[in-house]
C-alpha cells in the first residue's frame, strides 16, 4: 500500500479506497487482450473497465452483509462491443443497477457520464459510481455516487461530447448511504424515453459507423439514432464485428467521405459532429468558454463552428476542439481562421500536437505544433475561393485525423 493511498484514507475516510495489486493489473490486461478492438482508445478503455470491475467485485464479495447475487450486466463478448465505443460497466445486485464510470485522469474533479448510460432505456442505472484509477500510485478510489434522478435534475449536459457531469462536491460520498437506501426504499422505477430505429436506418448507420477510425464514432450521428442502435444487442454486435473487419483490412483512412460544406455554415447549417459557436459557448465547458471569450482573433469572423475530436490513448484520453471562423471579404473570397483548443476543462494542449493545412492534392500549406503549456495553437489566417477544397489535419505521432472542407 502506498503512502499516497494511506493519506487519502485518512483525509477522506468515508470514501472507498483500495489498492491495485499486481494480480489485478495482470488479470485486467489479460482480459482486455482476449478481445480485439479497432482502435487504441477502445483497448485502453477495456483495460480500465476490466480493472475497475475486478477490484470492485472482489470488494463486494468480501462484504458479509451482501446476500444478493452480483452479476455483470453483459457477458464478455457483449462487453467488448460496448467498450469499443463507450466507457462504463453495469452491475446488477438484485433489481438494482450500478454503473461504474472509471477514469485514469489525475486531476479528478467531476463525474462525467456518457449519455448512453442515462438515456438508453435498457442501459440506464439506478446508481452511478465515480471511479478513479491511479495507475502510477496504484490505488482505486470511489469518490462518490449519484442517482439517475439526481443526474436528471442536477447534472450539466454537454452537447459537445454528449455527457452528463456532476462536480465531485455534488456526489454522495458514503457508499453506506446507497446500501441503506436499497434496504429501506423500493428500487426506483427509471423513466427514460424509448428510442426507435427502422431497419433501413440500421443498415445505413452500420455502413457509415463501421468505417475505420482512431476514435469511437458515437458523436458522428444524432444521439437518438445512435442510442437506438446500441440498445439492440444484435445491432451493436454487428457494428463491433464490422469495425474489426475494416481494421483488419487496413482501412486506416480517417478522413470523411464527404467534405464539410462551409457555405452552409453561413445559413447556420452544420454537419453532424459540428456545432455553432453559440452552442459551444452555451455548453458547460468553462475553461473552453473563457479561452474563446478572451481570444481577440475570434471576434472578427462572422461564422464560427467547432468539433470535438479524440485522438485516443496516445493523447492520454484528452480531447481537443477544432475551431473554424469564416468571414466574407469584399473580393468575394472567404477568410478562414483555424484554431485548436483543449477540451473537457483541460487548460493546456498536449505538447507535440500538429495542426496542418492541406491543399486538395494533399500538399502541406501550413503547419504548427503545440509546445508545453500552450492554451491553443492556430494557423495563419488564409483566404479561399468558393468551390475550393482544402483539408485540416490533426496529428500526434503516427496518428492523424483529417477533416475535408469545401466552400
């Protein structure tokens, strides 16, 4: 047991703190490697969830007062199809559903729950546990929990990454309160709007979302369609298998099949995954909003759009926001400003992150790289004619994502 863990147990005695053993790590790593995943983020996600699940189940089995059977909601094959695209794991204890949401971020300030675990009827849980894994100091902690009803009433919904979040201070810290509530109160009936999808829509979505990417495609389509697809085990399994097949076939091109039409941005029409500047500002990402407001270069463009992008494990799970600002000029050209910002309350961009402007033929026209403690990076403002095609690439090491644009 590390001194760091001892200190946490003294400072926060009401919370659950457990040691991460070598055996637990080896077990979780072995399980995560038994299944294949199409991208590195999903593989790491599987490891964190396997580790959380192993440690928490072992702790539950040592509780002499727990007489009900504890089950993992899905079998190993189905769990792999979940972790391919979403973080989190559900356990059932009698009629009660517990959802573990693990994070390995060192600066743990909030419980951030993917929308899938709240708004898909058969995924929704009664209780959501904020799990932190400190792999360096080798400890497992539960900062507290929230109920489904509390999330509905109090959580901040972030449309940018489709999550509900509660500050750590708003969580119920003592797990004993949860166990007592289960004993004295009937299990809460969860009220979640049903989701539906047609067979035609399913086939179109499977075709679109099974293309190889270095990230989960969960933000690439409206949630109503995405949630309805995941809710059906057969559809989710087919998506998982097809993504694996595409990955094995070396379909590693991450660019979109269709270019983003910037002309439509002037009509406030954005492609799926993109948001208007006002929508970004109205979200709950305070750090990002402050950066946007304080940047004088963003006051000029008439139209601004942004997209959340996750490059995966190579960035330690850190997401970034790609921002484009457009201004119509007197010479009938469009001036374009491109910036990259950190997301999810992060203050700095990861170092060595490259932002690249490419011509239609793929020639590099501009490139800038982040350094230590960069709040943002940006390309020099450039102009383009209507009908012109260009691309913006975000790269980290050998991993890259490319967005194509047409005016």
